[in-house]
C-alpha cells in the first residue's frame, strides 16, 4: 500500500506492507543517494540492520550503521552528538541519506540529526514499532529530550519517505504492541467512527499480532495522520487533535519519571480521562464514554495507573503542556466518535472532579 503525505514541495510517500524492507523495488521509489547511514538501537539493529544493509548494497548504496542503546534514555543531545561525530569522522556530505530504523526514539533522534547535519540532509523513516508506524514516523516532528522535559529540543523536519514493514512487528514485545494500539484507537476516536468499530471487532486479532489486521490498522492510521498533518503541519490548529488524551498522558509520564508507563500506556489511560472530562464538559454522551472505556479496558493497561498521585500535582503538570496558553488549561476533547476539538478553558473544579474518579 502506498500513501501520500501532501505537503507540496515536501510531499512524500508512505509504503506499508509485509517484507517491504527486503524488497529492492521499495527503495527504487525512495529518494536515496549513494551513501546512507542507518541509525538504529541495540534491539532493532541485530534483528534488522543487516537485512536493510544487504538490500541497499544490492542497489549500490553504501551504508554505515550507527547503533545506540535502546530506550527513551537515549533520546538526548549526547546521542545526537555521537551521531554527528560519526557523520563527521566518516566524512558524510550533503548527499548522504540518514535512515531511522527503529521505534519512535530512533526516529525522533535520527530525524533531528538529519535536520541539523550540514543544515539538513535527507532522511527516511523505517519504523519498527507499531507506535512508530502509526504515529511518530509520519509528520516531521523530530527532537530530543532535555533533562527538564521531554522533546524540548527539536525541529519540524519532514522525512523524504516512510517504509513500514509489517514483518518487523512480529518481534515486538506485547507491551509495545499495546502501546501502538492505544494510538490506533485514538485515531478512531478523533477522526473515524467506522475505524473505531473496526478496532472493536478486530482487537483480539490485533493483540495477537495478526498481520493482515495490523496492516489495515496501520494504513488507516497513517491516512488519518497524513491528512491532519497536511492540513496543519506546524500544529497551529487541527493537528492538536492528535493530542487527544495526551495532556493527561504527559502528566502521568512526567510524574512517574517515565519509569512506570510507556507512552502508549499513558495515552490509553489519558484517553479514558479525556473521555470522562468530555462528559463532564457536556460534550459527550455517557454511553459513548462507556464504549471508549470498554475498548481501552481490553488493552489491560488501566491497572497500570500509578498509585499515589495527587490531583494537585497532576494539575501542576498540566501547566507545562504545550497547549497551555497564559496559564489557561486547554484539552482536546471529543464530541462523539470521530470528532475531537480543543476546548478553550476547562474549569479547574470540573477537572478536579474528573481526576478524583481515577486517583
Ligand atoms: N515524532 C512524533 O510525532 C512522535 C509521536 C509519538 C511518539 N514519539 C516519540 O516516540 C518515542 C516512543 O516510540 P516507541 O514507542 O516506538 O519507543 P522505542 O523507540 O523506545 O521502542 C520501544 C522498544 O521496542 C524495541 N523495538 C523496536 N522495534 C522492535 C521490533 N521490531 N522488535 C523488537 N523490539 C523492537 C526498541 O528497541 C525499544 O526497546 C517517544 O520518545 C515519543 O516521544 C514521537
Ligand atoms: Zn502519542
């Protein structure tokens, strides 16, 4: 399957399918020069880097590999600097293409490296987690974390192409699959009621790693993401809806220092909270909230809600959300399956009542 991200001069293709990485024709349609550097981590590299390198070698592309330690702790300026060092030492010039082979951590970091090396070289995303295939590889948000906050340093910098090889999902740990499914459910809630229904019907197959159903989910999620990004590349309006559940999620992640929940798990819990707030604000029928709740319950992540969090610290954490304007808390809420909007000012009182139900 081939999708377009319609961004004028910066338009690019997303290729989705089984075994895409090892097929030479995949790379014919991707802009790639004679040299490339694959950025990967120490889980993904040993599994897939050779497969990618061999395919590219057959096409005459010389490929270096840069491997970092897996995990969010690697999304730092220090890791970025190590990539710069290797690029400099190996004398990569402007014709080099960076290739991000891995999950969102590798994708964000390699994208930022591509944005900054020689003021910008081409890069391709080869996402290997479900989360990266449905979310982080598309849209051009790149960056690294700062000790004081996630994703504080970065750039909007679009890739030149995305290759989502569904085969890579077969080695993904269940927890990571679930994390990606949380984002998949998000697309249904914010943009496509039919897709939500599809997920309700196919969740067991998706959880079991059924490639056909996963493929359908990745395609529809990428279509929605591509459409939203094309309409609002720099998140001045519509793109905010992709943050449904995320204000809560970021607070949960920050307050537990990223140690208890992965991002998708936090998003799953955050979406339940956002649905509850949507009801409290009079936007959403309780019956729809219950349907959202029932689906997310099947991911078995709600019991991971960290214990001992206080309402005050949650509200404090919301203040540093990127959507906050002059201290006014803004939340993406839903008006029904398939519809989401940012609400201007949510009353603290209502917010407290909602949080009381969970904490
Ligand atoms: N740029 C964006 O728009 C955007 C959107 C959402 C999330 N993100 C970022 O993405 C990151 C999270 O991404 P993630 O969930 O992919 O995490 P990740 O990159 O840390 O990957 C999760 C784990 O799975 C392993 N892994 C990856 N692919 C595998 C495979 N095929 N088989 C076996 N193991 C594999 C990784 O080594 C890692 O241990 C966060 O830093 C988040 O901020 C960015
Ligand atoms: Zn997310």
